[in-house]
């Protein structure tokens, strides 16, 4: 599925897509987001095809999951190899080597020194739930409090949802949330909650807020088990914090013996050009949650933690499907592919090109307020007005739809940010074509927002 032939054959959604969507709407609970009516049939590399034969350049990767691309031959081989053997046998009560083999790989690439242990689940939210239990359990419930950040997304199960604070819709009608969870402002340089344009000061103020307000006025540091952080905000807008923030957070955690929990569900597995986003700041977490890209789309998540913290007692935490043998076997292959095909390097190289192109466009297009990111986790924030920074929410929705109709899949994050997260093996040529399409559409909407004044 190359780029030579025209991408779009028939205006999407075509007849087959419309028919499936109609059945979906009748039968599935409609609590999803869904930006445009894409009905997938198959994928290969960085191209996906819909049920009417249209093809698209994929800047979504199934929401940061297909880091090694769709249907990688080595993933398919690994699945085939396993199918003749075993599809399930629960780690809760038994052993199998695939789980151990993957743990050897994960502990090898984990961003912590010293002994490490792994726990498997099925989803990102489940990994976060596990981290909450491990952190509280480690302190034998002597430290009930947890700190998370405004803007963060950690999942939608009740514990993870309590930490999540990126949109009120995640909480409305579901209270009460988990008790003893407090939130601090995330240092979002482009929209610093402390009213400064200086990223360094923004980072310092965010750290000071935790010390002066949360620990100074609400709870003692020795009542807090953990601080949960996305080293780069995902759903919250692909926001990269100031360089002093994560090292400062580590220092603060050390001072009060609070565990630093690194949510790498979206930013991990090479997405940012390093195995783990936190490595951009040379910081070691105590616990790390990983899911999405770990098994190229098979349901799997992992918690990697320092050995002395991963100490929950027998029977206190386990799950039937966690660490499925096929998913574990595939995950080992994903790690090998990222290393052997030098995908960290490619993420950095192609990501550098994307940032450069959008920064050049930013010089001419008023609608581009901010361009940020690491590797191939890139956010382009759209605004109606550079001065007021009013989010271009409606425009974003229209831009994503137009891109879809022209054979490009990209979705939003935060209020009005283009979320660029293609497979890490995307070529420069494909990325160039994708940005050409976006540039064309952005030029049109740039005229529109200028006309609003
Ligand atoms: C940073 C982060 N943490 C946790 C989750 C939850 O993962 P899942 O949807 O697999 O439960 C997500 C999902 O988008 C995420 O982006």
C-alpha cells in the first residue's frame, strides 16, 4: 500500500462505511469521542484502508499504539508462532516463559537503575490502578494521599479517572471519586497557569505550588504516597513541560520520600525518540506505567517498578488476563523491531522535520499558536488569535474532517491541538505529503480566523 496511487477513491464515508456506522450506532453505547466517520478495514505500515477502499496516511497510530506500524511482519510471525501453542493460561496461578522473557526485556530498557520488577495488566487504566495500589500498599496505608496534575489523563476506570483532570465530562455523574487525591497545576509553557511567559519560572511556580499549597496547607509530605505525572501530557494537549520541572519534581519526591509514578502509557515505547519520555530529563521514576504501544495493538500493559517498592503481598493484586502469552511474545518482538530498525532514531529525524515545517508555517499562519513535542509526539496548537490565544476549537474539528476527506488521519488533543503521532517508521516522504495536505487546509482556516477580526 504505497503512496503512488490517489488516496481517496470515493468520498468518505462511502456506502459500506455508512452501513457499518448505522449498525454501530444502533448497538454500541455511544460514549466514545470519534472525530470523523472512519471505518477501518486493514492497515500496513503507516497506511490504513477503509471499508470502501480509500487509503489514508496514519498520523494516529490507533492512538499511539502502532509504533512499529500496522501489521508488522514480525508481529504476525510472533502471533502465528504462539497460536499453535497456547492462547491463555493465567499468571495469577501459574507460570509461563513468555511473561518472564518480556520482563527481562522491560527491565533491561527501563529508565531505573538497580533491581526492578514487572506486573502485567490489560490496559493503561489498569496499569494506573495497579500503581495506585502498589504505592499505597508499599506504605501499608500510612500514606493515603496521591497528587496528580490538572491537564493529565490517566484513564477512565474509577481510580485512574480520579487522577485524570483534563475534561469535566470525565467526572460528571461518576462521583464520588477516590478519596485523598489532590491536583496541582501542570506547567504548560504556552498557557502557564501562573501567568508567566518564562518556561523556567512556570516550572518553578508549579513546583512551589505543590510545596507551598498542597504540602504547606493541606497535607504533610509524609501522608503522600505518590505523585503521578505524564512527562509529556497526552490527551491534555501534547504539552512538553519546562526543562526544570521533572528534575525538580524528582527532588521534591526525594525530600519527602514520595514515590514518583511515571505514566508512559502514551509517551513511552519510543514515541518521543527515547524509550521513555522521562529520559529526556535524565530522571528515574520509582514506578512506570506502560501500555498502548507495548504489544502493537494486542491488549497488554505493564508496570515496571523498583524492586523494593513492588512488594504487594501474595493474593493482593492479580488479574486473569494480565500478561497474555501471545501479547507478551509480541511485545518482545516490538522491542526488537524498535531496536533493530532504529526507530528511536527515525522518530527523532522525522520528528525534527515535522517541528521545522510547522515552525516555518507558524511564521506565516496566525492560526498556529504553538508547535512543540519530542520525537514523533508533536502538538500543533491552533488559536483564533495569537494575542488572546483563544483556542480554535471549532476550526480544529473542521480541519480534522477535511484532512480525513483528503486521505490523512489526524486527531486533536487538549482544547485545540493537532495531535501528530504516526508510526515511528513513517518515512520523510510520507510525512512531507501529510504536512502538505495539512498546510493547504491550515491556510484556508488561517484566512477564516483572520476574517473574524
Ligand atoms: C497517558 C495515559 N495514561 C493512561 C491512559 C489509559 O489507557 P487505556 O485507554 O489503555 O486504559 C491513556 C489513554 O489514552 C493515556 O494516554
